[in-house]
């Protein structure tokens, strides 16, 4: 299958591009390298040293014999995107290419506007490009479990049956996102649903949980293929961030009471979920939603698990509750459905102590790269 991986230079996109290429798909990466520029803006970095995209794909060719084509450019430049569609004629478009940090979107007006313009308009351009150049192309769009927020009822997969004044309907599940970034994803979902309805586009919205880990079988083949890992207060996500704090002997910092419960999955499952979606395309005009996670944990629970594994590795760290920079429920109900990907064959890699140990050992290997001032939150929601 001819597959475009937009955002293929990023944390989820790079291992996905390698994995799909290994499975024999004809993979093309589209990326504007914005994430690398944001590292410069924030004076931050990936824990693992990452090679340039050019060197990455050259090394992949050397170790696998397979070619991944690259287009460096922005989804918001429609002329560029049109040319990519004309040349590649994609059968699937995997869309990771968005600004994905909630704190980054909350820095100030400028960053909120950038996030929503980049994400919502970029996605709208992709929808138009599919309509214009590749109407059969299956859009596989990365959404987030954060679109749903934390309602006091079970979270369904995209839709919920409602009975109201004696009548019934199946409606989009209510969305209560917690940042301007998460809102951009909700806006995307609405635009995709509408485009499916009016133009007959086929789309799958993957409402992904928080991704942890870094290695996949393919990224481990050579240091030049290494994946990026974020640990800072802006882009570092819970678990990866806790593990990196433990690696440098920093307190593991939990926001507020730590009762916030979130859905998680291993990066090795991200790549497989995308493959499953690609191999089982949505029907024409169908807007399909999969909840892409394997387990959920409270952040306090995760912090304690990291502390335990770190101790076994000879590292003493404390779990410390700090003032919550976000505005969110710290004590809430959480029960989310995730059966659709499992039904299509996903076999989860669950979070074991060995998985935590493996990420910790990688962090320890590169701990000199960790910029200590960056591990605490610097952005508040107020
Ligand atoms: P990332 O920032 O590491 O990668 C995103 C990539 O997209 C970067 O390489 C960036 O340069 C590129 N990009 C951004 N805007 C672009 C544009 N306009 N044109 C072209 N390229 C552009 O992020 P990630 O962690 O790999 O996340 C990928 C996707 O998965 C995002 O959409 C994110 O919202 C979603 N997601 C991620 C997580 C997670 O835990 N990492 C969880 C849920 C959902």
C-alpha cells in the first residue's frame, strides 16, 4: 500500500514509518521539522540523540534495503501538499503532523493560535487534498483520549446511544477537552466527520492515549534510527517524564493529588494500531473512531511504580506532589471502552516493571543530556 506518514519525523511517526516500511508498504514521510525547531525555542532536547531525517532514512535503506521517500514541508502550504498527493497517489494518509503539547498550547495567545491554526487548518487541507487528488485514500488521523475529558460515565468509542424524550439516536460522544491543544483535536474530529458525510471520504480517528516507551524493533537496529524521547515539563508526558526524573535522582513530581487517571499505551502498540487501521480501512463516507490505548493508571500510581523500579536499580527518588499547573479534576471516575482495535487483532504490550526498567536504562545511558531546569512545569493554565 502507498502510505503517507505525515509527522514521520516525530516520536510516534518515525517508528510507525519504519514499521510500515518493514511490513512492505511503500512509505513516504511528510514533515516540516517544526518539532525540532520547537526544541530550539524551548531550549530543550530529546534524551536520546536523534539523527537528521536525511540520515535516518539513509540508514534505514542501508539496514533494511527499503526506501522511505521524504517531503520536507508544511501541511498548511496547500501547493506543497497538492504536489505530494500528485506524486505519491496515497492509498492511506496517516496524520500525526500536529503540535501536540497541551502546555505549549497554553503558553499564551500566540501559542494557542499557532496550535489551532497549525492543527485545524493543516487537517482541513488534508481533507481537501484527499477530496481533490485521492478520493479513495483512507485518512488515519491521530486524535486523543483527552478529547473526551473525564465525564462521570463510561467513555465509549466515539459514539453514544442517547434516549431523549422518548426518542433514541447514536450521537458523537460529548467532548470536554482540557487545553487549547485538545480542543484542536475536537475541531479536527468535527471537520473530518463532516467531510466524510458530504464528500464520502473514508476516515479513522484514532483517539490515542498517552504513549510511553521509545524503542521498537526497528528503531533498535542502529543508533541512527533511535527515536526521540521528551522529558521536559512542556513535551514530556507522564511516565516517560517520571522515568527521566528518576534517572537523574530528581523527585518524581506529581501534579496535585495525582488522582488524575489517563489511558496509556506502549509505542510498540501505536505502530501496530496504525497498521491495523490501514489494513482494515473505513468504508466510503464512514467516520470511524477507535480508542487507541491498552490500560489506564492514575498518575500517582505510575509515579510509585517508577519509584519502585528505580529503587531496584539503586536510585533513590521521592514521589512529590506539587501544585497542579493545570486546571483539571484530580479525583474522578474513569472507565473507557477500547474493544475495536482488540477485535481487529491488537495484542497489547502491557506496562510491566521490565518495560519501565528498559526505558529507565536508556534514560540513564543518556542522562548527561537531560537539562535539569526543564523537568519541572513552567506553564500554568491560569
Ligand atoms: P511529535 O511532536 O513528536 O511529532 C509530530 C511531528 O509532526 C513533528 O515531527 C513535527 O515536525 C510535525 N509537524 C507538526 N506540524 C506540522 C505541519 N503543519 N506540517 C508538517 N509537519 C508537521 O508528536 P508525537 O508525540 O509523535 O504525536 C504525533 C500525533 O499523535 C500528534 O497528532 C499527537 O497529538 C498524537 N498523540 C500523541 C500522544 C503522545 O503521547 N505522544 C498521545 C495522543 C495523541
